[in-house]
C-alpha cells in the first residue's frame, strides 16, 4: 500500500478495509500513522471482543451469564476444523458445483431477506463462481491467527 500511495502522490488519506482487508489496513495504519487521516475497519479479521487465547474460558463465561452458546459437539467440530485448517469455502469446493450452488442460494435467501428477488438471484449465481475458485486468503488466516 505504501508503494501505491507513493506512486499516486497521496500525502494523507482515509483508509477502509473489510475482513482480511481490515487486518491489512490496521497493520498499515500502525506502521504509517502519519499517512492515515481516518481508519474504518469493517468486521476486521483478528479484532475480537473475546480472548482468542482461551476460547474454552470464554464459552464457560458465556454459559454462566445465561447467553446462548453452540452445543458442545458443534464446538468440538469447529475446534477440529480449525486445527486441521478446514476452510468453510474449502468445504463448499468439496461439495462441488451443485452442492455449493444450492447451499449458497439458500444462505442468500435466509440472510438477506430485504433485498429484491432479482438481486438475490444474481448474488446466488455470482457467489458460487467466486467461492469455487482455489483458496488463498482464507488459508492465510490460519497462519496469522
């Protein structure tokens, strides 16, 4: 990003990043605070509200507080998937085109009820095409976190 900033001649600029982009933007802002006018992090990866170093203690505290937590068997599956570096998108790729297309279409319908049907259909067609490509950044997250 610094090479890009220099190439276009920006002195100071606003910076926004989503997910892994938020992580990258945060690193840039820490390294070059004098160059960043404003920083907007949208659901940034690596910035959590619970202690990632002790997930079991976090779940215990949530249960004691009466909060909803996933069942223990689900937590075991998620922990194993994390240890084995299984990506949700990798699972979609293993399901193949038909399985992933069906799941994505259903998820778009459930999670985005307010968007017009035409947009839901377009998103349901677009996302599987992107998600079926070989993984890259999704595996980087396992290394970083």
